C-alpha cells in the first residue's frame, strides 16, 4: 500500500440479519471483500478488488474461528493486510461476549482472538460503564483515520 491508496473492507451478510448471531442452519452466511481506491496515472481514481472470501472458506481454513458474523472491520494502519473485527459470540440479556479478531487477508489466516467484553462478568468490574455502553452499541476503540503520509492531490 503506497501513498496513493485507501483500503475499504465490506462484510456483507446474505440474509440481512446483521444484529443476531448466525443460525446453525444458516446456509447464506456472509462474505468479506476488500477494495483499494487508487489514484491513477492520469490523476483519476479507481477501485480494485483485492480480496474476497466467504465465511465458509474462512472457517475451513481457520477451524478455531467461531462461526459468527465478523463486524466493524478496521484496516491496520501499520500493515494494510491486517484487518481487525468485532465478533459477538454470545448474546446474554443486552450484554454480549465480544472478542477482537485479527485476520491477515493476504494469507486468509487468523492471527489472534482476544476478549474485549466478557458479558455479564464485566458489569461488576471497574469497566462496567464501558461494558454496558459498548455491549449494545459497539464503539470501536481502534484508531482509524487517514494516514498522515496520504498525499492530497489537486
């Protein structure tokens, strides 16, 4: 990724059920597509599709990855092949168990899964206000923005 590229990751759920977990009989699943917006030699812009995978391909390559919808993708500013997602694994009375999933889209491999919100257990600790707020309306804590080195073209 150079100074003339911006990445966008789209997670598309086939059945438009983006709030609740995928059902065990769900045949539709979801897809992840990554695009790059590039500045052309003539000064215009064009989208290029860099990556496409279905959830079923992803799960077969990474069997330890829970069979749930990956949400809120954020492209790493340090490595453009690394994308972080929220994964809600349990829905318990308004407080979900949420993990941060890190994938390398160039290899389609799972890099890590880390707990972020531990469900009801987190309502008792010092971060209870954050857990309560983020359990129903996930607010990304990951820094995102345009890199400072991104050129502006007139």
